[in-house]
C-alpha cells in the first residue's frame, strides 16, 4: 500500500498523538506553574516553545498570559497544532481512509472528535480544564485501543504505528529539552525541591511516574529520570521505545515490499548510534545538544518515509 492512503493513515495517527501530547503539555505547564512562588510568563512561553507554536502565538497576541496560552493550545483555529485543530485533522484523514479502518476505529475517531469539538466550542474555565484534558486523553486512547483490538497487522497497521511513534518520540524529546533548557529557574535550583518537583511533573506528563517508581523506587535523581525517558525500552513513551517501534514497523514494510528504502537505514542509525549510549555519555555530551540532534534526525526520518512510500503520488 503506497501513496495517498498510506499518507492518510500516517497523518491521522500523528495528529491523534499530537492532540494528546498537547493536552499533556498543558497539564505539565499547570503543574510546573504550581511549583513557583510567583507566576511568570516564562513558564507558558516555554510550554509554547516546546509545542512549537510560540511564533504563531506571538503573531496574534501582544503578551503571554496563562489563559491565552492555554486557549491557543487547546482550541485556536489559527493554531494548526491546537488540540481542536489536531483532532479535526485526524478525523479528516480518517474520513479519507475510511475503507481502510474498521468500524470500531472509525466510530472511536469520529466520536472523539465530536466530544472534543463540543467541549472546546467555548473557552474552557480553569475549573473545567482538568476534565477537558482528561476527555481528550480518553478519546485518543479509545482510538488506539480500537486499533490494537480490531485492525489487521498489515500495512495499514504499520503506517498507523509509524505515525504514532514519530510524533510521540518527538514529543518526549521536546519535554525533556524544555526541562533542562528553559524551565529550570537557575543553576542554583539543580537538585533542590523545586528541581525535584519539576522532574516529577515531567514523569507525570508522559504517564511514566508509576513505571519509574517500579524501577527506581522513591528516587528523584535527574540522571535516573533521563535514563528512563531516553533509553529504557520498557517505557512506551521513551525515545528508545519509540524509535525501536518505528524501526520494527518499517522492517515489516521492508519484508512486505521486498526492498529496504533509505528510511529504514535512518531509523536503524538513530537507534544504534544515539539510543545505545550510556546515559552518562549523553549527559557528558550535553542533554540539550543530544536532544536537538535526535529531534532533527526524527524530523528527517519522517520526511524520508513520505518520500520512500510516495505519500503524495
């Protein structure tokens, strides 16, 4: 299966994952703001930067406030990566590839979009924000669950997984980067109560707190957290897990089509050359520099997949 159908599936699941990740990022911003003695615009600018939507926000708004930043990320039509825009784009792609989806997947996608549309038809109050974010996460989880429970393990499934994990790996990398590069108040805060609370927040934002506790107990050592979120292949939102999943599904496509395109080699290179390091080597190299390099490679991999499988032909 090549061309526009593959493109529709790939982007349906990327947008679905993006909607959930944006909801998680908003929740992260809320929690991190609670660790401050005084509220600052910097927290929300950093969150907008992490989501890659800061420039668009600045073009429309004169200043950053918590309410306007949350509204921009949740429901702004001018923001193509807002939760509402992402869910709408996911549904549009689902409609395009409707015959490739099971009834259950389509119903989950369509129902999730309609719930999100209704929920975000007006500005969400702070009181209702947690409920709104939870509904988005539940809606996306239902589509994923229906996909796993009812879809054939064929090209359709492979492209859905590749889209999901490209977006997820990108998001985890960005959340890690914003912690080290933007959110930490100062060097003096490293290892402080504020630093530890922020790392705890990062774990919560990727649903990793429980898993981390199973492996490391009550530790809040940033080194252990970085190890867990970058290199632990048991953690489904880690960089290593995501790239490994992409490589596995690309390998299935290689077997189906009988040839190995450049994208497979690129995924293999990321996994072997960047996600097989010892965590101390990554920290010595520089976490920000490492994350930026991996983000660039993930973006290039996504572009190469579109070329290899002729998404626009």
